[in-house]
C-alpha cells in the first residue's frame, strides 16, 4: 500500500516539491509509455502501472487534504478564543465545505484556462514566425517514439536532414492498435477519428491495418497514375499497396451485411518500410506505408518524399 508521500513522488520520478501541473503531466507521460511498452513487448518487461496509479492517487488525495486543512486553519485562526462561535462556524463550514472546494476548483480551472490560452497564443506567435512547412506528416498506427522522448523534434530533424532543400517539416505520432484490444485503444481510435476530421497533413504514414481503413474511407489520393508513370522503374514487387474500395451507392442501399459488394481496387499507398531512409528515422515500427491526403497542401513534396525513399531502396 502506498503510505509514504516521498515514495509516491519517487514512483512518478518527481521531486517532492513538484507542482500539481507537473504531477499531471508526468502521469500522462507514464500512461503513454506504459501503453507503448505493452504493445511493443520490449524493455525487458512492462512498467507496473498499478504502482503509478496508486502513487498518483496518493499525491492527489494528499494535496486535497492539505487544501481542506488550510481552509480550516484559516477560518479557526480568527476564533481561537471563542469556542461557541468556532463551533457554529465549524458546523457552517462542514456543511458548505464541498461548495467551497467546488468554488476553489472552478477558480483554479479559470486560472488554468487563462494560462493555457496565453501559452497557446505564445505558441501560435512562435509558429507564425517560422517558415511555412514544406511537408506535414502524420504517423498513425503502430509507430512509437524512443522510450526516452515524448517529442517529435528528433523525428522532424531526421526527415528534414534527408531533404536539405526543405526548410521545415512538421510531424506527429499517434500510437494505437487498429484491432483495438482494450479501452485505451478505443479511446485512441476515437482521437484518430477527430484528428482526421480536423487536421490536414500532406502525408499519412501508416501500418497496414490503418492503411486499409483509410483507403476505404476516401481519405487518400489514388496513386495509380504515378505507379504506372513516375514510380514505375523504382517500385520493387509488392511496394504498390492496393486497397478495395466498395461502391458507395451500393453500400447505402444494402441491408444485408453478408451480400457481396462491388467496387474497385486502387493503389493509395507505397510501402517504403525496407528503405534505408526509413530505417534511419528515430522511430519503432514494422511497416511504413505512405499515403497522400486528398486535399494535401504540398502534394508534390509528398510525392518527392516517396520517390527519394524508393531511390534509396533501389540503390541499396
């Protein structure tokens, strides 16, 4: 049982004077890392996340108790010589304590919102001062950053280093298993759905399960023409990944899930998993299928990325 505050902070890897915000951020990081280790089955075993949960709850409960005690001390300090008055006040604050805590929580949320908004504005100003992104890439599926980092800086720098004529690359990584196994996977898949609707990167870099799902949902550009033209002499066998796209009109009128559905196969992605350039990226992965979003802002750079990786593979 977690009964020592110092031990709780040590379990989270934090000093005892860590702020509540630092505790929350650290807990979120450990949660993501635990999930990554669980899927990768590496690092010689998994983090015992039950201890992390207990440590987090112990710290939060401790801070809540301190807040309550501080309120009590503040009130009774004025009435130490007036027992009857203090008793009446005790009944009053016992009754309204949770109302007061709710008010404190509401004020805290407002302050946090103001700080977050200010930080967001500062980040927007920083991004506005940067050159436009030559390529925006989103890694979706079974892709995992090295366990010692939670940022994509190294990944972006690695891609940028492969294209010296570019000035800026943006990349993000959302790790999940398309064949959802637990509530965390389902939550991540919901996040993917929101991401697809609200963000518009130039390329999606996918595992095979995510690729088939996205191709069937009219998100990716058909690459049939470049496979027969620009990439024809570069493509090794099996690199042009086809996907079956069902007829949408037929699906709308079909009430029998067992009935055959007509449609067509097209190439929406290029498998560059074996490219030496792919192997140099600071990323854990098994597959790397690149698809271009239908409304990509930089489709030519997206094609250039695929072409360079294929050329490196052909020269290998």
